[in-house]
C-alpha cells in the first residue's frame, strides 16, 4: 500500500505536461508580437530623434552662414556642401579665429543596416531620391519600410 501512494506522487502525468505546454504556448504567442512592436517603436523614436538633431544642425548652419556671411558664391544656398562639415565645423570668427561645430558626431540611421542617410540638396525636388550634390539641405532614411502608423519612413 505504501508503495502505490509513493508511486502516484513521484512525477507529472502526461495531461499535466500538455496543459503546461499549452499555457506556455499561449503566453509566447502573445509576447512575441508585442516585443516586435516594442522594438519597432523604439527604432521609430530613435529615427525621429536623429532626424531632428541633424535637421536642427542644418538650420543652425544656414543661420550662421547668413549671419556671418561665410564665404560662398552667389549660386550657393548657404547649406553645407557635405554632412561631415557639421562635425568638422566652420570658421566664424571675425577678429579672432573661432570654429563653430554643430554636431559631435553624425547620428546613424537606425532603419538601415549601413546607417547611411539619404541626402537632398536645396535644388532637388522635395520627394527626390537622387542627391544633386550641390549641398545638404535635408536628410531622410533610405528604408522602404512603413511605420506603425502606416506612413513610409522616407516621408518623415
């Protein structure tokens, strides 16, 4: 008698294992999509932040360019020729040489593998995918994906 009581309590039945696996499966099915949405939302937040940082630096460069009348030709727009100029800085000192830097580093594009931004010139069409090369007026992501709200990332 004692042997049968010990034997019944010494493990899990097949039904208990199946029920446990079913509960774990249901939880996993609910958690995986939620974590994917959270990851995508985090990338979107980083994309918006990086776009805002670069665009603010471009606007500040244009303001400094117009204010200090930096050396430029008549056909120039006043925007930097390359994105790297925002990190390298420009000389704005009149009496004393002073270099104004707009960014410590260029933020990466979180939506693409290489982290490179698409560039638009002041003379390009607003929805152009081809950079004219005259200057850097705006940046955009090269990703073809759409956001959680249904808008393409390229339009941000």
